[in-house]
C-alpha cells in the first residue's frame, strides 16, 4: 500500500490526513496501525471491517470527519491509491471557485434503489422511499465545502 502525504506536497487546500483501509486479520498489524494513528494523527480509524461492501461506510466516515474537523476547507479531494490525479489542476480549480459555490466533479450518477426483495442490494421503501440523489461514483472526485455539507446532512 502506498501512502502519499498531502502535507509533504504543500497542498493546504486538501486535508492533511490520510484515510486508509486495512482488511488485515493479523492482530499485530492492527496494533501497529493504531499506534501509528495515535502517535502521528495521520490515519483515521473506523470501527468496521474493510471490504467492498463497507465502502459507503468509509466514505461516510470521511465526510463526517471533514464536516466535524475541517469547517474552513474549500475543497476536498477523494482519490483511491491507484488513481492518477492532476493535483495542481485540482488546486487551481479550487482557487478559482467562488465562495459558496457548489462543485462536485467526477462521475455523477443517478440510481434507483433495487426494489426486488431477493436481490443482493435490495432496499425497501421504508429504508429509502425515493430515488437516490445524484452522487459521485468512482476512484476520484472533488467536492467543494458547500457540497460536503449538503452531502453529509443528507446521509
């Protein structure tokens, strides 16, 4: 796993904290990761097992952290470790973005919940009565501060 320290790149626009998921069954590794997080405050730890089915929980934790601890951040970039991202381009985009402007880049999708009861991703009406709001999907996207607030409050 490769970690890129945004702090070392002098990008004050982005959160200087790394979010990683570790799906390890080795207790010693878990302890070492916890020690790293406590010592350097550079890893967010969430209380769930890392898996494909928990990606939404990881994103929610990420948004909650930004909402709670980064009230003045202008833009937040979410990127997977295997994504190629033009960081200087993202920085310039954030710099020219007017305050209070909503921005959500990346692949924006519109999905309906799966209403078939025996389907793998079934969502009953009492859980979510409408279509899902537009959301970003994929390995990277950029959200403005206002969009982060809206996304967090709607979850």
